[in-house]
C-alpha cells in the first residue's frame, strides 16, 4: 500500500485492511486497488458519503472465488473499523476496464452495508471510468490512467442522458425511492451534476456542480439545493414534488442535446 493514499487517516487504515484481504483471496489475480468518488475528489462527507473502490483483476474471477471474497468482506464489515460499513466497489478484469462494453457488464460487487454479489454496470460506468482515470487514487497497482482509455466529452454527455433514461425516468412513475429524505437529497445533487456534465462535457463533484447549478437555475431552486447540500441523517427534506420536478426538467434538458450515437 502506498503511504497515506488519501487525506483521511481512518480511511487509510480501512483501505490497508481491504488491500490485505483482497490480496490474500485473489493471489496472482490481483492487479490493483483504486479509490474514486468523494474520497478521491476530497469531498468526503462523513454524514452521507460512501467509500468507492475498484479492484482490477487479471482475468474474470471464477465462481468458486466469490464465496471467499464475500466472507472477507463480511469480516471487514463486522470488524468495527470506522467506515467499514460504507465500502462500495466492484471487481473488474483488466481487459474490461479499458472501456465500457454493454455486452460485458456483470461484475462481483460490494454494496454499502456489506451485501456482496454479482451486479450490473449501467451506462453511468462510462462516467465512472472517466472519474477513475482522471481522479482515481492508486492504493496499490499501476497508475490507473494506464488502464483506462480517455473518455470524450460527448461520451460523458451521452452517458448522462442514458443514465437519466435508464434509472431516473422510471422513478417519475414509480417514485417510492423519492419518499426518502436521503434519496431526495441524493437525487437533487445528482441532477445538478448531470446538468453540469451536459453543459460542460466534464464531471464535477456534487458540491461544485450544485453551486454551479444555482447560477443557471431559477432562484426557486437555490434554497432546495442548499438544503440538499446540508442534508444529514435525521434531517427532513420534505421535497418530494420538487425533486420529481427537477428530475423531469433534467430529462427534458438532456433530450435537447444533439448527441452522436455513442460507439463503445
């Protein structure tokens, strides 16, 4: 492990344990461990952030390795280490990491809270690869930008629009997730981030995108965005209708962009 890969001492302790566990299970399959998301962008919020990681493997992992990974993660989640219950990440073969392939999207994954299984990567993983390449932190392994091809601005815009279509549009009619105060805050900040990407062809952190969105949206939205930025467990959003309205607006805005059909 590289000395102090992140600015957060407790997270570094956790990553050291994760790295040891992953290496022990994977052996020669292990290529590298990388951190992305709020930790890598220095926007980690103890009240709401996950610790996002990717383990790169030499090849696709055989099914008989998965129980050992699941057991390792269960031990780590139960270890009592700070932030162990907010680890979230995927195990991706080196060849598959190079660029997003919609025919190759099933990977072993850990969800927040310790649930481990095989998960599907949607179009948002075009964006995640960009963030990994440009801002990811190597805990161990070769520089991450040598493992991922550059992602073009229009590919980021296309992925943002597809993510809206795949994930957020259905929630306009099946809105049970939006009933949660936490999810309302998450949705509002995610819409700010998508609007930023559509406009700039780049990806900003949620706080940066939120401050930018306040300058281009009607004044009505500024208080709502500030409320979402300040949200913490136990805080009430009471923004169900406004959240749906912002999702709808972002969808409509995304459809106004004349984007080439993405080529993977």
